[in-house]
C-alpha cells in the first residue's frame, strides 16, 4: 500500500509577502517547468520583470489586484481583479508584467511556466512598470 507523504515547503519572505515552490518534479522525476505560490501584502508589487523566452501563467485570487503589462510600443495596459473570480493571465514571452495588490487584504498568486527545469526560473530580466 502506498503511503501519503508530507512535504514541508521552503519559503522566503520579504515586505511583499512570502513565496514557495510547491511542485519540484512530476511522477518519476518528469520535468514540469516551474511553479511557485506567493502572497502579496496590501500595496505590494510582484513581478516588474520580463521572461524573454518563456510564457508565464499567473493565477491571481483572494482580493483586489491590478495586473499590468507592457505593449510593444512601450505603453502600459492593465486589468483589475476583484477577488470574486479566479483569473489566469497568460503572459507571452517578451512581455514585461507586474501584479499590484490594490486592496486591503492579502492577495495570492500561483505562477508557472512549462518546459525544462534546468534553472530555478526561466530567464528573467528586471523591468520596472509600476
């Protein structure tokens, strides 16, 4: 009979909230890319970066937030999340993006990409949008 396994996740924290990586590999060590979960304190921003070669998927839930991204012409677009629905944003490679908690409660994110897990995260370049 198989046993249920309990894994304690390593997490890091700063003034924005915490981050943890809940999925390291699939069954038999199959690569999944990378997944991380994070909290976002009121007024805090996560992201402000771009992945040149990887699409990133970001699920935002639990409160009010604003997802901001950069257009090819350098202009910015954004969409508000109310916390009343689960929303996944698919961010294509090369699109700078950020998430801002605009409410008074913590907001939560799950971010992931598909592909090799040769590095901790796909190539990431800092780009401040907000």
